[in-house]
C-alpha cells in the first residue's frame, strides 16, 4: 500500500487494516530475518556444490546442519527443497536406462507362433527374458525361462554381461528339467542372444519350435 500511497503515513495505513505500527515494523523485521537466513543457506549450498557438484538435497541437509548452527539457524527438509527449487539449485537425478534387448542385428528373426495358441498344459510354451539387477557400481544380468502355463521358472542364470552365454546356460538348465517329448514352443523377444547360432541350434536339436514377438515384450503373447 505504501508504494501506491507514498504520501500517506504508516500509522494511517496500519489503522485502515486494523494493525498497529509496531506490528508493521515487526513483520518487516521478520522478513529481513528470512531474507538473511535464505541468503546464508544459499551461500553455504554454493560453497558445498563447488566441491561436490552433484550432491543431492537430502545429503546437503545433513552437511548444512552444523554450519547453520554456527549462525544460530536451522531449517527443515521441505523448506530447503522449496528454497533450492526457487533458486533453481535442485539436482535432477539421471536414471541410467539399461537396454537388455538389441533387435537391430543381421540374424534371422522368427515369427510369432503363439498368437492363436491356447496354452493349456505345462511344457507347451516356454518364455525367455533377460532382466538386470543393480549392484553398487555395476549390473548383473538374469536370464529366465518360464513355463507359460504353470508360471514356473524352469531355467535361470546370472551373468556379468549381456552375452548369449547366460541365456544358453539358462536354456540348458530348462532342457535338463524337461519331463516329456510333447511339442514345445520357445517364445522370446528378437534380441541377438536368442537369434544367435548357438542358441538357435540348441533349440532345433531338441525339436523346439522358435517363436518371437514383434513388440519387444516376450510376455506379450499377441502382437496386436
């Protein structure tokens, strides 16, 4: 209001809003204290980030506590998040995306044989897939072969790379547990691990039909 009516005294303006002159000054002092506190926090954050550019807000919180205590200040987690967001100092985490399927290869890709299949017994369709497990500073890769009817994992292997060796070992385990010679379809995505000669030869030598999805998800039975 003072900006719009510069000639009007503070006392008059305060009375219009039912406030005392002391309340107006008290609020002004509190605002100055907040501005000073924010300035101190921002300066401390910039000093820390100068040494540790990617440190997150939660870790900053612990590092700031003893420094703020020297100034007789304290702050909460939400307050710190809001303050850093206001000054565009939040660190955006970059998620590391792991791609386990590479279908951009020259090897033969097979058609989907199970779009119209009624899965009504075990060892009718096996579904193969690869997932990854995050370790401290690396990843390991889990190859799985699951019976589509019983949902039982019939073969698995943990491998340090995405090479076909892990998938082949998982398939060999599944073959050892096979109980009969009825027709069997092996279904997977079009990853190079499943299209390589060693894997395909192992399936063919055991009279297992080869089926591959077109959409990248081996558990998606239909391509529609």
